[in-house]
């Protein structure tokens, strides 16, 4: 069934197809046509970051940037959803076209640039859908906030979203916002995460509820950089790490149409690198901090490989575009 839908969707402009698919999903959920697969509800729940996840398969950030499609996505059987990246103020992102398919490699290249309607719109969407499941909110900085003042954006976004988030993801790894990845540098990271941890703990004390923070990192880091990051995540008392975002490398897609487009590459070509990052983090963290694995997961084997490498949970994005929603059922069945 999805093969047919995919043939139709892939004949359309990628970003238009993306919006059409999400809107159709919402309609199907409203009409009661969509039912989460049984397999997604039959697994033993896992406790990660102090939260109980009905299954370990989550939606990665970027597909639902404004939290406008939660009911449709929830009906697919995900164990958790991550919405965003949201920035404090709305912004339109980079000029179109900014999303490209590389079907031979089951990959995408995107340079969306955090196109989103801002925190206010996201919060109002979340309030109106009354979602009961686990919801991560992924935050970033506005493109026109100078990098030296990035912490102000993260702190203001955290403050606004924490009351409605099961956990908050700090995205410092998108390749499409100038200099954003510099925040992964040791001194910048320590300062940013230290400030966020203080705010998290202050909010926790005043509200009697701890909102965990996950930090999302890039796949394009050396082993030494990964070790430094792992140490800082522990010293600044973060709650989880998400590995990984898209890659700037084109080694795996040389010669393919669109491979030279600027942006982050996702899907099958990032799988091996994401797995290596999960392994390196697992070794350094020694089980002291949960890892959420993401990057190129597109079948039961790649999902199992990420979990075996040390991930407690996984997320998917590009695999969903190429394989369709039955991917969630396929993975959950294999984990049963
Ligand atoms: C079109 C597109 C938009 C994305 N937008 C975001 C984003 O806003 N924030 C973020 O943290 N990650 C974003 N990502 C990265 C994904 O969440 C994920 O980390 C990455 O694509 C690797 O997983 P995958 O191979 O399953 O797609 C985006 C990915 C794609 C393909």
C-alpha cells in the first residue's frame, strides 16, 4: 500500500509531498481510519530519563516542526514523538528548493534552516491536541541571533516549552544554521549546558517536576571531540544524548544526483557513522547517561544494531519516508 503512495508522493516536489502526507495522515486520524499496530503496544515499557516509553521507536525531530500533526503521527504507533526544532521567534528558513531525494541511497539532503512558526504557535498546537504520549520538544536558536548570544535563545525557549514537554532536546548540531555546530566546542558547550541545567533545576524546584534535557549531536565529530562532549554531558548533569543529526559528509553518495546540494545528508548513508558515534559514546559514558540512537535506521536490523551498540531508544525520519509507517510495526515485532 505504501509502495503505491510513495510512487505518487515521489513524483511531487519533496517538500510539497511532505506537507501533503502529513495533512492526509491528520485527516485519516480524525476519521478514525488509523490505528496503531498492536505490536507497538505489546512491548514491555522502558524507563529512560525517568519516563516510561511504551516502545523504543520514536519520531526524530524535523518532520513536525510546529507540532501541528501530533494526532496523525501518534496514531502510527510511535513510542514517543519529538517535535521542533522550534526557535523563540518564527522564521521562514532557507529559500526553496531546500529538500532533495537521493532514492538510490535511500537518503535525503536538507537545508531547511529551522523553518518554523516559533514557540508561541508550537505551544498553542500542543495545548489544543491534548496528546497523552511522550512528547519531546527540540529547541534551537534563531538564525539572526549572534552565536555569542545563542544561550539567550535556548534559555528563553526552554523556559517557555518545559511545562508542556516530557523532555527538551537542545539541538546544537544542525548544519543549516551558520556556526550552530560551534556550540559543540568544549568551552561553549559547558557554558550553554551549565546555564540550561541551572534553569532546569530552578523550574523543577518551583514546579515539583523535573524536565529532562537531551543534547543532540552531529555525526561529524572526532573521537577526541566525542570524549570531551561525553565528559561535559556528565559534568553538566544532562539527562540524555541524541546521536546523531545529519552529516556534511558526501563519501557515501558520490556521483549521485543532488549529492552536491548544500545541507545535511540523512538516511542509509549516515547509518554507519551514527552507529560508530553511539558505540563511542557508550564506551565513554559507561551507561551513566542514556543514548537515543538516530541516523539511517530503516529496518529491524539497523534498529537492533543501534540498540545493541548502547542506545536505549531509537528515532527515525528518513526511513519513514522511504519505507512508510509499517517500519514502526516491523521494528516493534522484531523487538518483541
Ligand atoms: C528534512 C529534514 C529536516 C530535519 N530537521 C531537523 C530539525 O529541525 N531538528 C533536528 O534536531 N533534526 C532535524 N533533522 C535530523 C533528523 O532528526 C535526524 O537526526 C537525521 O535525519 C538522521 O536520521 P534519519 O537518517 O532517520 O533521517 C532533519 C532531517 C531531515 C531529513
